[in-house]
C-alpha cells in the first residue's frame, strides 16, 4: 500500500493543535477542533495513528508476511491481571 500523505498531514496538524491548546491565553486556541465539536486534537491523533497501523499491519497480514513477534490475540482475555490462572479475584 502506498503511503497516504493526507493522513500524515492531519497527524501533523493534530500535533500542532495539541501544542497550541496547551498554551494558555493564546489567540490560536479559537481555531482548534475542541471549539467546534466534541473531540480534541488528541482523539484525532489517536484515531489517525490507529488507522495507519491498521493499514500497515492489515496489509502485512493479508499477504501472510506478518512480523515474527506480531502479538496474537489472547483467546482468554480474562487471563489479564491474574484472573483465569488460579489467582483470587
């Protein structure tokens, strides 16, 4: 899959928006996404980073060329925090 530069552009913009939002009493705060909706620039960054990871690793999995240390899904998710291994709840 060819790299989509639009995703990188919006990831970079979201990093700038996060930086601008952390500066108190800044004129540019009026033009960040937090003033126009329910989400902040951090949510945009997380979404786009997950999208990029899904594109990269999804393509590798479809071709059967996943990395050797690719984490597999745990068939028993209750085994987190010791539950399911005989530990007390």
